[in-house]
C-alpha cells in the first residue's frame, strides 16, 4: 500500500519543510506519459523507504502556483527536500536505480 502524500499549497510547509525525514517530491500531471511511466516506481520507493523517506506528489495542473514557486518548468520533475531546504531538483524521468541512488544520498 502506497505511503505517498498528496502535496498542496496548504500542506506544503507541514509535510515538506517541517518533515523530520527527507522528502522526495514528484511534480507530475495526469496527461504526462513520462510521469505515468515513473508513477509505479515512485510508489515502490514510497513503500520501500517508508519511515526513512517521505514521498509527496504534486499535480501541477491542480497546484500550478506551487509548481511555479518551485521553478518547475518541465515534468516530471523530482526534487528532494531535507531539513526544510531543497537539496536536489531535476526534470526528467529516471529509472528506479537512478531514483534510489538519488534518495540514498540524503538519507
């Protein structure tokens, strides 16, 4: 069962900036094929790293101002927040091994 959290402008501070564990954010949209392709990988990572990593999903169609605030111009974009700071952000789909290598740097 997926542990992903839907991130909105209203809960961003509490779920991301104030998180006790690093947060992997997936900026996505339902019409984006690469976003849909990595969705199962993001879900697996959410399950496998439960307790040590929070995984949040931000639908850019529903949360446009939030995506704009974080300079997301292409999706999917993956970002990692640790200690209330964005420590990594990159557009593009990555394979599972690439996403795991990314998050392991910040655990």
